[in-house]
C-alpha cells in the first residue's frame, strides 16, 4: 500500500525544530583552498578538513553542527558512470556534459547493466575516499559521489532536449523515465551501501529533485508523481522527505499526493511559509540562505526565524557557507540560534504561533512574509 501520512495531524506531530550545519564550503574558505583543488586532490580535501573545520568551530562556536569528512560533494556521480564527462573549472562548481543525445540513445544505454564501481570517475573517488579514511582513522568518511531525483537525473542525462521531448514524444519519455528511475534507485542503493545504509531503509529516504519544479502543474500527475513513487518504493518503507527548489503554489498539492512526510523548499522565490501552508499540509522547513546575511542585521535574522515559525514552518535552518567567515556573520548565525531556541521553547510549552509572531519587529512583518517573486502558480 502506498505510504500516506495522516495529514490532519502531521504538522502537530512534527512540532518545531531547527539546525545550523557548517560544512565544506565554509571550511574551504577558511582553509584557503580553491574549488578545483578541493574537488580533485585528496591532499587538498584533507587539508580543508584538518585546517578549515577547527577554524570554523572557533568562529561559530559549539551550538551548531559541523559536517564530518567526506569526499567532495559531487551530485553527478550517476551521470559520470553512464559516460557523462565531469567538468572542473578553476574556481567554480562541478558541471557535466549530458551523455545522451536522444531519448532512444538513453533508453538503449539504460537497458544495459552498469558496474558502478568501475565506471566513469567512480574508481577515482573510491580511491579518494580511501586516502581520506587513512587521514581520519577515527571518523567514518562519507562517499559523496551522488545522484539526483528522477526528473533531475532525466534532464542531467539527456540535456535540455528533455523538456521538448515531453511534448514531442510523451510515450518514449515515460519509458525513459521508468528506466532512469530504476537506474537511480540502483545507484542510490550502491552509494548508500558504501555509506553503511541498507538497500531499502525501514526508516526513511530523501530525494533532491529540483528539475521537477520545471514540469508544468498540469503535467506533474503524469510525468512526476509515478516516478517519485517508484523512487521511494525502491529505497524505503518509512518516511519520505524531499528537497525541491522553485516549486510554484500550484504544484504543492502533489507533495501530498506522493505521501511526503517532510519538504525542504530551500531556495524557492515564489513561495513563503504562508503559501506552503495554504498549498499543502506537509510539514516543511524554511531556510535562511547564506547570500542574504550580508543585507541583514542580527535583529533581522531573529525576525526571519520568528516570522517563519509564526507562519507555519515546522523547522528553520541555515548553512554557513563560503564568504561567511567574518565575525559579523558569525554573530548573525548566533542570533539565528538564539531566536530558534527561543521559538522552540515557546512552541514546546504550548504557546500559539501567533505569540511567536508578536516577537517580530513591526517593520519586518511584511518584509519576511510577502511574495519574494511573481505568482505563477496557476
């Protein structure tokens, strides 16, 4: 039977939580290591954790979390093992060349078996992990040669032609998506096994599928929901969570249709907490992006937290990143923690969310609750 939470009680049961996780972006900046070296040199990556992590802890303090050692966070491992070239610019994020020139080529390739451990750059990053594990013998080193959700993977493997394929060859697209999803599930099981996860988790599985937001609402029931369902059925019998950026209000109802337990909109300029609450009953997090810190005061940061909670967010989080290594921004992160702790204490003792909203500076109430972009949810 498909997984379906009780949405009448889901948000009440979820309660309120918060997190701040300092990761490799901040470590790398503090250690003074360039992106290309970090991504391709085990020695440079080791240096980032050895030097950057202690500096980050000194800057941000003990009330936040710190990411443990892992191979570089590359989201295109599954593209690489199918023949897609990975591109490593000198000072930019990893990119890729899609391996499939047509749906037919993709279908033919996806019908063939793949030995993940020996394909593409997987051997390089498996060896990379071994070097890091030797450098950090007391910690388990993660293997972050990752993958995307079904729609994101379909686009990554096929390129922009995928978006016209939806209209030009819908029947072939369904076969392609079926095979892509099967492949992603198999890759996720392999990668998860290296990281100590069971093939099918009895507790939970997460998915990152930003490209799903680019499928028009009228087509999501046909081209998104069945493949999300197959993804989750292949990886868990427990909770389902998803990170999907840039959904429109008119797409939110599909989060319930898929039986989602938790939703991370992350960077979604057409949404705010009030709109998410109106559009679905799925518990969700609200993120304070690192790029906003420059234009916010400590009081603004506190108000951001209070407003998000008052409007229904089940969690708030922030991820200090590159460019946030000064004391001024560290103070703002502490303001986030202080506001989040106060909010949780209030809600845990049964105070209404409206009371949390009363803490927001009057001038910031509209600033943090209105549309951040244009309404395109029809």
